[in-house]
């Protein structure tokens, strides 16, 4: 048989837009899922990199006639071809006055955050450029536009990249010290800032970008800031675990309580006997924003003291990569020490005290180290320690190095969710939900089959699929229970109690194809080609019509599975046991 032809609804995550996930069948849109998530998020993209929401905070990125205050300079718009082949580059020309020939803009920003400004520039008449930050942050780049050489400024925080046809992208990065950041652009005569100008000379400029963190790929703006990536309301097609095909990621609400999750040089991180070199190597998001930690003396610890209610369960994670040392411990410390040790070379978990731990491989030598503890102690300290050996609290030798990125603390949690970046305060990612209502014609009302394929990257309780009338009465759903067992729940108005059954043996990480065939007196559960529960023989009738399909969450948009759905389908009939075995075979 053709399972695709016989299915009433087929979801293979590929097409999506804001608040919508397209079903492969039916093709008239009647099976398309409504998606919600009222916050930004992250995902793992097809290259295996963490994709965050990136924002260009500078409006009018290609129009310097707007929000650009001139001092003895003029702006002509759209005068030449920009680096992307359109005619949107502007000319910043000097006046004949003996003075600086400058343009500047003030931006409202978060104090204490790493901030980057970038701009594309090309010489007019042999002039050079100075890009500088002042009033709340300080980084300067003086650039020879004939060859892209840095001639001065804060060269450690400045970068120049040739983009062809005489154009260079220039960026400066620094930590803000106030809530206003000013950016100034000068036309230079050599390296001289103040001189008698020539009205035929200056610089072509294009594509200004202001963003938190290190400079990233250019984002065009018009009248307001623009964000790209998994923004609020946009479904996440995720490629975690090196998957070649995406899955629809559906996670519960979580908060990262650690501030400055990527800036270990920030004062919110206590640095005992450790030196931090910011932005020392490429991180799991593909940009050079991972920090290097170097042991400077004994008793090395990198830590924060977040405010958490005592007795709360929590998950504490960080991305790490070996430098010249490979043993690291993550833990909590109050009156005693709990923690887990990891070997970054062998990619193994070592000694674990007071909880559990796991490693998630990210590629390019990066590992996500995850620790899970049952109880938070008052006044607790979360720490990262570079240890001399597994299980040892002794610090590694002076000069030992390791790279870190993306620290995260989630409370009331039993597993780590996708990365939640933070700056000066905790950040909450709200829950995902995907469902379709009003589709009673696509759901078998007296019998039917529900099918899902999932790739579990860790053990997470939640619902895979649910068909219902939108309430707790009249429904069939299945997933992973809080006891880490596969479960099936069937409730109907004609039953005195719900039929709930679990599969013996705890769930393990891996790929699963699961199907439930339901029919009065003949309900069955198959996992990976094998019947996994005895046939449920009691009789039932759904008094009210089943009208809603929920994917990756329960009928009331809760109990998110915490992972991704690779494909799902509904059939209006109860497939035979042989068909269920074939449908779910790996």
C-alpha cells in the first residue's frame, strides 16, 4: 500500500512562515498547523551551527542622509555601486573648511554589554577613514582604504575585511559603559583628522550595523531595527545531532538565569585565578565570540551566584572546547561540593557527585556539557573549574587553557533545552506550540491511526501527538512519561476512567517511529516495527467529535516534547498490525 496516499494528513517539516507550518498533505492548506511562540529562540541550522536571533540596531543602514549628524561634511545618497551590486552606497564628502570632516550617530544601548559597529567604506580621492566609538564605549579603527591596513586605534577590537572592488568592511567592538553609544566616522588625510577639506574627496559609505556581541553578517534596515533568525512566532526547523533532515523543534518555556552568557570577561562572572581572553576563537554559532580561560594560579574558578529558590531542581550547562588542557568540572558549591567532571578529548563524562551529567557533541571540537542536580542550596555558587584530573578539586597547572561559550542555568528542569543567550539580565524563551483545529474530517472518529517519527537527543517527558476535542475528555495521545517510559492515553466520554498504559523499559536516546492504531476493542501501540503493548480490548465511543491535532505538545498546548518531530501522519482507519509494523520499521 502507499501510506502517503492513504493518510489523511502528512507533516514533513520543510515549508513554514510566521505562525505557520505547512503540511505536505492535504495540499489545500486545510492541514497546515498553526504555530505559536511569543519570544525569540535559537536552533541548530543545517550546518550544525547555533543560529541565534541577530539584530541590526541601526535604522537606515544604507541611507546616511538619515540619523547621521554632519560636521563640515556633506552626504549624497545612492551615488555608486555598493558591495552587494546595487546602487545604494552614499558619498561622504568634505567641505573646504579647515576642520574635522565627520558624521556621527547616538544610539540607546544596554550598559555593560559587548557592542559592535560595522560599516562598509571605499576611498574617494585617496582619503582614509577613522571609525570610532565614544560617549559610553571606546574602540577606534584608523584604516588605509588603499589596502585595508589598520594604521592605528584599538586594533585588538578592530577588524578590516576586503569585500572586493575597493570596498572594506570595518568593525569596532567594545563594552558599553553607559546607555548612550556614539559612533563617529571621519574622512582622513592620511591619518590626520583635522585639515582643510577638498569638496571632491571623502569616502563612500554603506551598510552600517550596530549589534550586541561581535560583528555578524550584514542585516539591511530601513526605518527601524531589523532582526533575523528564529524570531518570535517563527517555527524552528532544527538539525541537532548532525541530522540531514530537519525536525520541528517544540520546547517548553525556560529561563536562562545566568547573565552575560557569552561574556566571561564581564564582572558578573567572578574570576578566581583565571584570566579571560574575550572572543579568542570561533564558537558553536560560527562567529569568533568564544572566550579563552587560562589558569593563572591555584584555586582557579570561574563562577556566578544566581538567585534561585533553595530545594529547586536545576540544569547547568556550558559549551566547552579543549585548549591545551581537557579536564573540566561543572558544579555547585555551598557548604559542600557537588559537580561533574568531563574529559573534552575523549568526550566522556567522568566522576559525578550529587547529580547526573551528559555530553552533547556540537562539531569542530565543541561539546555541550550538561549537569542535572535535584536541589539548589541557599547561597549557592555555580562554577567552572579546570581540574588536574578526573574527580579532583585540584586546579590544573598554571597556563592550562580551555574555551567556553554559552553558559545556561535552567531551574525546575530535568533536561537542558536549546541555548538562550543573555546580556545583563535573565532571559525567558516562551513555549512552542503547533496544532490544527477544525479538522474532524481528517481525524478518524470511530477508528484511526496516529504516526510520528522523532529523534530524541536526550530523555525528555512530553507529548508527541494528540487528537482531541480540545479538552481533557475524548482524546488519544502518546509520548514519554515523567518516569521516562513511552505512554499512550485514551480517554472517551463512554469510559468510566481513562485507559493509560506505559511500555516497560526506560526510553533511551535515539530515533523512533511510533504508531497507535485505535478502534473500539482493538487499540495497539507499535515502536520501531515491534508491537510494544498488548492489544487494548475494552470498548469505547467518542461522544463528541475529535477536531484538533496537536503535534509535539498536548491538546492544551502544554507538555511540549522538548525535541523535534521529523514527520507525522494521521490515517482515517486503524491500520492492520502488519501495516503498523511496516510503517514503523526503521
